[in-house]
């Protein structure tokens, strides 16, 4: 019987150890949760303060000033682009104006010979394009009416 009593006492002690371990585990979990909640609360407070500070700065900032600054930068870019490219642009336009073909293509010659090209010869309007002599001669443009 002494062995049974000893076994019962050992079992009782084991149950107490397990109960204490569960109790300690729950206590530690509760403490960890409380600490995490506290850290989270501190973090939220800091982030909220930072957010409010940023909002205050943005509320004080004038959006028109920002827009004006951006607009001035864009205008400056356009002026710089103009200054950089105006010479090339003038050269390109003058080159295209002066590079006029003075001869007719074979298709144009054929159209003139067959009479498929009509000229407007009404009394109120002068023809914009007239042929002088044969179709292979130079064209005369009446630009000023």
C-alpha cells in the first residue's frame, strides 16, 4: 500500500506541476499581449502625431504657389527649347520653301496632255495654275490674284 500512496502523491504533484505550468504560460501570454498592446499604442500615437504634423504643413502650404512654380518651370523649358531649336526650325522651313520641284512628273504630264486636269477660268476667280506654251515648260503660279 505504501507504493500506491507514493504513486498517488507523485501523481498529485505532477498534476500540480502541470497546473502551475499552464497558469505560468497563461500569465506570460497575458503579459506579452499587454506589452504588445502598449507598444502598438505608442506606435499609433507617434504615427498619428506625425500624420497630424504633415497635414498641418500641407494645410499651410499654398497650392497656388506650387502651381506657379511648376508653371514657371514649364515656361522656362519652353523658352529654352525655343532658343535651342529656332535656328534649326528656320533652316528646315526655309529649306522646304526653297526646295520646290520645277519639273512635272510623268503622271502630271500625262494628265495635262489628256486634259484630265481642269483649270478654273471663271470671271470672278483667276486660275491658280496655268500652263504656258507646251506642257513641258515651266508653270506660272498666280499667287496674289
